[in-house]
């Protein structure tokens, strides 16, 4: 598939984030299920920071960076709203499947729920510039405060915002605070670096086969995100069949 019209540097950055995300999940799933001791997760420890700094943060920033470019080329917002609805529905399916595996720790508001919401509402912020910078920094700061001080509540109604119910553990959690802040910062940087959907800086455009191969995951992030789960579980089923089978809902 030709990459003409795409900014390969954005796709390459997204590919890098995908590789690190899959690496983390490949280690996290056997750890979470108690199949193998592949990591040790402590609050603010290395494996706590790793997915946030290498996957969730970059993904949300790059999504914000790409949205104004895509909107200029598409000339419509309805496609992004439909995409958001589809992604949120897929997130709901993930919630159901993880509930079957782990009723206590299933995904209540994970990365797919998050992206579903931001693609639905993200276009409302495309008209702003420095407001997105200020709001983005404020949301990141608010989310950091909630996380670092371990703010919890006794109800689940603001789980989507970032207020975690006390005593609830989840496989995946990506609330609006702080991650929507990274999304807004991405929109702000897009208007600086890619005004009107064009590069402000000079970099060679390439359609080399190696570039196409390296940027392939970055062009299809949702597909790779979904495909990683059966791949990881398939490998674990081969390596640890006796340990994994009790967790599978069949």
C-alpha cells in the first residue's frame, strides 16, 4: 500500500509506541494471570512508568497530533464520530471478554473506551490553539496529582474521569485525566508543526519499501492493538497450557 499523502515520521513514531506496548502486554499478561513472574509492578515503579511513558502517553499525543491533519483532508467530522463509536463499542466488547476471564479486575474504562470518547469529542477542540496548550497542561497536572496522591472515592461514577473507586483493580485503565491532556497537547503541536495539514519543517518524503514496512503498524494501530491479544494468548497457550486453560471462558 502506498504511503503517499501520509507523514511517515508520525507513522514511524506510532509504530515504535506499538512495539513497546506489545512488549509490555506480552510481559504483563502472564504476570497478571500468575502464569510466570515476568515483572514486578509497584506504584510509581519502573513497570508502572513503562506503559505510560512509552505507549499510552505517546499514543494519545500522536492521536491529537494526527486529528487536525486528518480533519483537513477529510473535510468532515462525521467519520471521526463514527470511528469513535466503533472503537468505544470494541472497548465494551473487551470489557465483556475480560469480565469472563477476571470478574474482579476486568477492563472498566480502558484505552479503547478512552479513544472512543476522544474521537467523538475531539473535533470540538480543533478550533482552539493556545487554549489547548493551557487546558492540556492543566489536565495532565490534575491527573498527575490524582495518581501521585492516590486519590480514591467510594463510588464508580467518575471512573472515566480518573477518580478510581477504592479497592478496585483493573487490567487496563485510561481515564480522561491525565490522558485527554496529552491529546490536547497533540492538537496544539499539530497546529504548530503541521499548519493546514502541511509540514512546517523540512524532512525528506519517502515511499521506500523499508519505510513502508517500518510504518505499517503505525498506519493500522487499532488492528495491531486487537491482533496482539490472540497472538499473546496463543503463545501462552502453547507454553503454559495447564496454567492458561482455567482462565479461558470456554
